[in-house]
C-alpha cells in the first residue's frame, strides 16, 4: 500500500493525533459498541467495524503508532516511499521496486557481492476473541501476493507466527487481539456481566446471552443475588484438547416503581426475615 493510500487511524476513531492512551481506548470502545455486527444488520457497519479495529490495532501499540505517525508525516509532503521501506536497506529497496517476491529472489540469485540469506517481512493481523477461541484461517496480501495461513486456537496477544513464503522470504505475522465489547479474557477462561430482570432473579428462569460461539440460553437459579457468578463449561478458549470456561456475573435489573409499588415491597420485606 502506498503512503498516499495509508489509513489515518486518528480520523477513523475521530480523535486528535495528540490523544492519550486512555482517550484512544475510550474512543475505540464507543465506536466498537456502536458499529458491532451483533448490534447492526445494515450491511454497512461490518466495514466500519473492521476499520475501527484496524485503527485500534495500530494506535494501541506504541511501536506501530510511532510508525503510523511517521508515515502520516511523510504523506503530508515528505518522501512516504522511504518511510514505507523503513531503513533504506538496498535489499528492501530492490524488493519493493521490482514488484513482488519474484524480483526479490532474483536479486539474491544474481548477487555476487553479498551472501545469500533469508529476509523477514512483517505483517500485523488483528484478531477477535471469537477467532482466538476456536482458531481461524486468515488471508493477507503482501506486495500483490495472496497468502493464507491458519491461526491456532488459544493464541495470546503479540504472539508471532512464521510462514515460509519462498526459499528466501519468511513472513512474520504479529497477532494483535482486539478488546471485546462484552468479554474479558482470564487465561483460557472468559468473563462477562449479564443483566437479569428482577422477576427472573426471584423466580428463576432463562436469559439469552452472547457467548464466543453465538447466542445461548443461560439458566438463572431462583433467588439469585447480584454479583453471583454462573459458570458455563466449555464456553471459554480452546487450549489443545481442553476448553476454558465462561463465567457470567449477574447484575439484577431493578424496574422503575411508583410510590404504591415501593410501599408494597417494603411491607413485604418488613414481614420477612430479610
């Protein structure tokens, strides 16, 4: 991608380039919640959500943010081509000038004044927690070449995968796990807060909740209290042959009551052992 086509991550999140880490996180969470595919079925939000995640993967990493800021600087009037190449190493200059891995290999084959060696090309891949939970296949396009690879379940943030592209080129894939709007990861377990209506908390029942593998029905025991934790076995992240659990913390939703209703409830409580 040329510098002039480089995405401005600050514009995507609607923030100033001088934004703090906390301001970046706040802006990301707000937009991710607004455009999350689970909340929108308009066919447009998916693309916006993808760009929001890509912007977050850049600005949440200090090194990538530094590179991004430098590229934007070059884009606004300096040599963006040199920025995209990095250090100005003649190997990488030849690689980009000759349009693909074929030219890169030819450089080594025809070189008489340097020792043959493998070059490493880096790409950064954002992953959702759903993809981490079960593993997934990803596709990247590197200098005009499409490359597919598998991401195993249970990977951690900033893990690096390597793919041998040719005799001379190794692709290094840096994984960036995106924050989830509902779930928090704890090892191979995940946690979330679930709202439970007061009547279901009193009498028991079921509520529909999100999971890393789609919607499920969560059984609510009769008389449950706020902050109780309910475990769903196998609702977490796969780890080899094992799968972590999902823990839902109950938050009871209290309905709006009028004075008459409140008095009736207080009378019942006064007559009980509570």
